[in-house]
C-alpha cells in the first residue's frame, strides 16, 4: 500500500500501481513458500551432527591460548644456558 501511495502521489498511473502491488504480492508469496519449506525439512540425525563436528575439529588449525598466564596453567620454561656446540 505504501508503494501504491507513493506512485500515485508522484503522478504515476494505474498500471504502475498495479505493477507495484503485483511485485509486493509475489514477494509475500515467495516468503510464505520459503517458510513452509523450511518448516517441513527434517532435522539432521544426531550421528551426522557428531560426525560433522568431529571432522571440523580435525580440520581446525592450532589456535594459541588466549590467556597463557591464567590460573592452573603451567608457566613456560625459562631459557637456560646455551648448549655447547661442536666446534
């Protein structure tokens, strides 16, 4: 209705108002069809979800710890004396 009001306020004809109304109706019908399709879809079985999570975990690269100084985490070793080298 807003589109048709704007069209008629700017001197648009009846054909342009009808086109705007048809476009709005088509968009609403498409949204309703998408919603109905989404509601009818069966959920994935839990075993498939577990497999997907496990596969994603295996593909994930190593991420450093966000807080290495948090309580309960061991402190990194301090650098020691240099090792004697051959030579």
